[in-house]
């Protein structure tokens, strides 16, 4: 095997803020740029789950969209099983793209209200199966996600939010993918339904040996499903570590602050240690370390120089001046494996 | 079938009456040849002796010609029926063509964006600056001068249809474009993109069905407008050639005899036209609500 | 003076018969206390909020209930009596302040407009008061922000403005409907701190509607759990979260993922909450309850009051004794 299952190196996505034609022609200054994802380098072994966590504006959703091909990267590489994924979904080699699927956040907008369930869940196979085999495959998929054959001819509006997410998972499984990107799949669901869907995802992953990239703002949910966790802030990965390491010994000040901000239902009345200020705009990130204006440990150096990624003794990759570690080797593992 | 049942479920009484009227008109027009007492296109059936007869309830009238006759002895009832057929045919065809053009432009424009979007929308804006009648007259005038008379006679109707469609496609395009912009962000469209389905396939199977709601509303209003536009053009003499008269033509020829007291030649075609357009608009308004599958389930 | 709601009934009127959405909801909130109303989608908590601020419109109708505050009692069925309550007697903090703030007017003007609608103030006095309110809710540089439009403020700031709007006329009751749900976790923490401080300072009674048990644990003094349109358990917050007595409350708490306890599957509750109009006979929760018995299937348990709590269950859990 040529390196890890999924590898990202220096993945970057910038959005230019659109300007009216006249301004574009007349203005001398360069257009404003939103640095949604900035130099993200991560790796995921097969059959595991990478949790990507962060608050709004951190770039996690954009990262997910770049992975599945809904956005084209501005720079950097994505490799699946050592092969490069270049461009958007339509530009990539079809055989490779078929191995990737996505589950979206909004269960009410991710299923076509005018399609019947049997057509929705077999859409990835459209044109490849006869009507009869499509129906059979649909029944099979529904059973896999805990729904029944009687649901085949129904419409999405006849299902609850949790059931719709199950349908979304069924659709994602239709083409037998290897990588499924889940973008906040349970954020819009009630607690008890969320538990059902999370259990379904975990169980399906184990049974089929899927690799998952799980995006969420909820650290508790991330802790439940992930094997490794990447914490993002303003487009960059600030910490990336195996799950146990991240939650037991968080290294980056932002990670630590986030963990303290989560209320523990078992201990009511505890006031959260709030992180001061608000997340800055991605249009004008602070100089140096993007977190320094809100960081309790900030030093003068943090304002001047952006911290590089380093590996701690505990096995976490952290981008912080105050955390000691060995600098990260920026060469792609897959390249290294190939050249020996 | 499901569509029809669904359409009717969500409607009120006024809508159903209007719908019934429209259906009656359509049937009348479809079976014109059998329903009309006199085959008015056949000049041999005309007898000048029957010219300018008032309606049957008038002492000078003739029971065979219920609503009277025109100056050439043509039965008004039959004239109206055949005229209806022509008016509705042209109206439906023009709206259908406008819808086709508008949908194609709007869907592609909204989905692909970029320079194509800009180009099509500027064309739409340009189109809107010309009043519909003017566009139709322009097109018809050009056709008249460019084509030899015989060709113009046979192409007369398609030219009118094309002219009206050209004047009406923009609202369809705009509605389709707006709807497409919304649909493009929906999860099911993006899921299809991740599946690397070809863009036209995604547009036809996901975007089109979901933008049809407002399109149908525009179509029903457009139908009434198209029928009126055709009537206006015929009234002005630049529409359908008078060999096969539409309701507009009948109003035109009939109005010349109004000062002499032959009111029936203009009133009945006019009433038929007004009734048709009214019924179409009311029915269309009501039908729109029946198209949404979500509105038929229980309240969640 | 406590705020008390008695016997709220809300139904959906349909051709075949009315469907009850909220049944017999009652509570009492003392000044400076926060009652957390917790439930999942469809339980009826948002309709309860809507009923209190007069935002219920046909085909949904209030069919019973009265609200007692400031020595007055208002019958909620009477729409005309409820309308004037909004703002002056009952403040409202919505979930998404972006849609409740008018995008065309600066936030300061909206505050002034609300103040002058309820209190006898002239423009200058109202403006003064508004700026002080903005400062009170922790908005940085309030005099500057006064002139800003909603889109120029971040989510957290807009929510602060919404809170200021809710409190500005000094109502005895504030209804907060999922007001932290749409915020980032760090902003949520700030708003929660703000709310805790304001509740104490202004002595208001707060009805905190949410599905988030974590927020409830931090902010509420008492918690009521709603299921299928009824309250099934009410208790002081510490007691309810540590030792719940109703099996649904227990199951809900067990279903929340927690950092550290990650072995195996989450304790999900099988099935889903019945929709209004599709309630099973007896106890509405019995099809999903591990402790259900014949009695639960036949007879609905009434809401019974104990010392400082209420419970509707035939076979409650042991609790703290």
C-alpha cells in the first residue's frame, strides 16, 4: 500500500470576494480573499474516523467540500490510496470519485422532495441497474440502515429528521464507497435521534470497513465517533492527535479552552470558562498566530510569527509556539513510501 | 394520474367552476367540426341570402342561426367555435414555446452561471424593453415583407405563435433561474454532483421538477395573455391571416358593422374571448396550490 | 411576585377533529428563577412559548389556560388580551436574532422604538436608556454600536441586542426560545454567563426553552421535561440531572454523548416521539419505555406533585429518595 488511505498535503482553498464589474476594472487594490482553508496537512488510515472540529468560520465545512470535489482546491494535494484527486468531482477519474460519498447536515434539504425513496437511495447507481434490480438494491440498503421495505415507495416528507438522515446514509452506501465525509450529520437532530444515527454510522463503519471524515462543532460527538481528531481555527489545523491523546492531554490553548467551554450535563450549575472575544473574520485574520488575540498565554512572539506544526512527545501535532516538539516532516508519506 | 388527483384536491369551488369552464371550452374547440352547426371555412356552405341576420330571439332572426350571421352569411356560433379553436390553439402553443425557451434559458443560466448567465440575462432584459405587441408586429411585418405571399399564408400561424412566444419567454426564464439558484445549494443536488452525474442530468432530474411551481403560475397567466395578445394582433390586422378567423379577427370585422346596428357580430366573439381568458386565469390561480406534494400531507 | 401559568391547552383545528398539541401545562416561576422547559422536536415547547407571547394563529388555537403576573390574570384564549402582554409583560428572546432584528434599521433605533412603545420616554431619554442597556448586555462600544445595522454585528452581538430588546420594558417574565442554539460554543458560554447575571440583577422570571441539557444545567434553577405535549417531570435542576425519576428523563440524559465515556454504542432511545394526534393509549412514552407495564398501556399516569417536584409515571426510578 502506497502510504495512508487518505492524505492531504498543504490543502488550501481561497474564495475571492465577488466585486461588481466596474470595481473590478477600476480598482487598483487586489480583491479581498477569504482564506477558508489554509495549508491543511492530514492523513487517515483505512477503516478509521478522522474527526474535524471547530467553530463556525473555521473552514471545516469547506474542507469537507474540497475533499468530495464540490470545491476545487486553490493549492495543495489530496491523495486517495496514493492516487491524486485533482480538481472537482467531474474532473476526477470516475472510478476514484465513486469511492467517495457525503452525508449532509440538513436532513430536510438533502433529499429531493419529489423523488420516491427507492429512487433516492439508488441514485448513485442510476443507469447501471435495471428497474427491478434497483428496487431490490433499494430494499437492501433500507434494511442496512434500519428502515423497512414498506418505505420504498414513500416520499421524504413522510419521514422524520432522523429517518431522513438514515436515508441519506443509505444513499451514501449505495455505490459501496470507501470514504464517507459526514458534514455535521446530527447537528439538526434531537438528542435521542442523534444517538440513533451516530450508532448507525459507527456500526456501519465497522461492518463495511469504511473510512470516515466526521465534521462537527460538537466535541462530545466527535469524541464518540473519532479515532483521531483535528481541531481547526480560521482555516488552519491547530492541533491533530489521536482521540485519547487530544481529550486527555490537549496541547493547544484553543483546544483546552474549547474543552472547558463544554458543559457537563452531570455537573449542573458549573459556569463555563468563556473564551473572550469572538472568532475574527476570515477576511482579515490576525497576524502571527490567528488565535493570539483571545489566547490567555499569548506572548509577543505570537503576534509576529505564525507557529509551525510540531510533534509533541505525546504524539499530537500542534501549531503553537509555547508547545515544545519536533518539527513536522512536510514530505508526503505516500511519496516517501514509494521512493523507499 | 397522481398529479391530477393532487391538483384537484387542493382546490376550492371557484377554481373548480373555472376549471370546468375551461374544459368545456377545450372540448368545444376540440370537437368543433361536429359541434358547430355550420362549417364556416367551407365557402360553399355560405348563402348570401342569410347575411347579417340578427340572433334567433329577434323577430328577424332565424332559428338555424342562433346568434345571427355576419355580412357573408356565416353563422356566428360556428364562427365563434372555430375562432375559439384557433385562439386557444395559438395561445397554448405560444405559451408552451415560451415556457420551453424560458426554461432552457433559465435553467442553464442559473446552473452554469458565468458569462452564459450574464449573456442570457442581458438578452432577457433587452427583450423586456420591447412591448409584446410591438415585437409581434415587428416579426410579423418582417415575415410579410421577406416571405412570398403564399408562404406567408401557410406560415402565418407559426409566425404569430413564435412572435408571442418571443414576447413572453422572459418571466419563465427569470423564475427558472431564481429557482435554479436556490436548488443548486440543496443537499440532493450537491449529492448528485458528488456522484459525478452529468450536469444536464442533474438539472433535468432534480432542478426542473422543483422549479415548476412558479413556472405553472406564470404559464396560466401567460396563457390568458397569449390569447389576448393573439386577439389584439388579429384585431390590428397583423395576426393570423383572415382566411381562418380567430376571435380577434371576428371582433375586428364585426366592429366595422357595429355603427349599422349589427351588434351581434362583435359582442358574441368578444364575450367568448373574455369568458375564456377569465376562466383560464381563475383556474390557473387555484391549480397552482395543488402542485405541491407537501401540502397534501397532514400537518407536522 | 411569581409568574404562574395554569392549565395551558393548545390544539390544531382540523376538519376531522381537533388535535391537541399542548395539554395541561402549568408552572410557577419566582422572580430571579429560571425554569428550563426541555423537550425534543414536536414535544410542544415552542408552541408553549408562542402561546405566552400571543403568536399562536389559526388553525392552531389556544383552547384553555391563564397566565398570572403582576397581580393580573389573563385568559390566554382571548387573543385580544394576550397581544398587549408582548414586550411589556412578557419579553421574548428568539433563536435567530438575524430574523427578528429589522435589517433596514440600526439596532439602536429598534431599541428606542421598543422602549417608546412601552414606556413614556422622549427620544433623548429613550436613546440614553438604550445605550445604557446595550452596555448592560455587554456590547462593546455601545454608543458606536447604536448606529450599526444588524448585518454589521456578529451572531453573539446580535443576540445581546435581542436580549436587551426583551428586557427593555422591564417585563416580569422573559421567554427565551432556544436562544443559544444557533451560536458557537464559545459565544454560547458568554451569552449564558450574561443571562445568569441579568436574571439576578433584574429579578425577572425566565422560561428557558431548549433541547440542550447542558445549557439547562448551567442556567436553570428548575427543569420541566415535556413529552408529547405534556409535562412529565419537573424538579430542581440538580436533582433532575443527577437523579431523574422519569424513565424518559433518564433515557434522555443517557443519550447525550459525553467526553470520556466512549465505549460502545450510545444509549439511544428506540423508536421516536409520537406525533400530535397519534398518541398511544395510556402513557405516551410506554412504547419506548423499558419499565412499561399493563397499567402504563391502559391508563395515563397523572402529573402528581411532591414536595418541590412533579412526576407523571406509574413506575418511576428510585431517584435520590
